[in-house]
C-alpha cells in the first residue's frame, strides 16, 4: 500500500479530484491479463483490490512479484512510451482504477503544477521500487525503511486520498 502513498502524496486535492473524474474502474477476473509483455498500454493503473502477478513471460511461470491494493501499474511504459518488459496477470479477482495516457497527457500540457507534481510523484515511486529491489537482491539495507521527511508530509494526506478513491469506486 505504501507505494500509492508516495504517488498520491505528491499530488494536490484538485489533481486527485481530476483523476477521479477522468478515470474509471475495471473489474478483472482470475487469468485476465492487464498487461502483455511487448504490447503497448494506453493507461496508468492503481490496484484497488485483489491480486495480480508480474511475470517475465506471458505465462504464470517466472513470476517476479505480486501486486495488491495500492500498487501503481504501467508507470514505466508511461514515462518511456515503450512497451512493457513484463506481463501482469490477475491471480485473484481484482478491481483497478485506470486513467488513459491521452487524458493524463492533455492535463500535463495544460497544467504545469500537475506536471511537476505528477513526474515528481512517479520519480519517488520508482525510487522506492528500486530500493526495495536492491534490498531483495541483498545489495541494499533491508532493515532501513526510512522515508524522507519531505515526502512524509504528503503521505498522511495520501492515505485519505486513496480512501477517497476507494469510496468513489465503492471498494471499501
């Protein structure tokens, strides 16, 4: 859950409300593929409930990670405009919030504050993911799970924003 807090904590209430008005909820069944390796995606996703697996292939073999409520999906392809290098497969019935790349890009072009906050949020999110990965590989310091105090201020607000998203899409 902490990852979505990094993301939402850097946006303001107007940005989150805009996302709520411009995104939608998708219901996914076990076995559905949210993302196929090598196939372009057109949305950014936040997992509201359920469980998905990140897999190196289009099958369940070679699964790298599990994703649950609060995870952001599709951020790397959004930043790079490249097809994903992994597949994301639903392992338990799930609900995701999605917002199209087209709508986000339109907002980025017209709202510089949103643009700065959005990209900073993605940078923090990806930095946290990389730290976790290096910890899992035994390179980092797994006992050190500190959050920058500048980021911590937004995390408290982010929790209430995520609850707002859940309520909006009736997942609580």
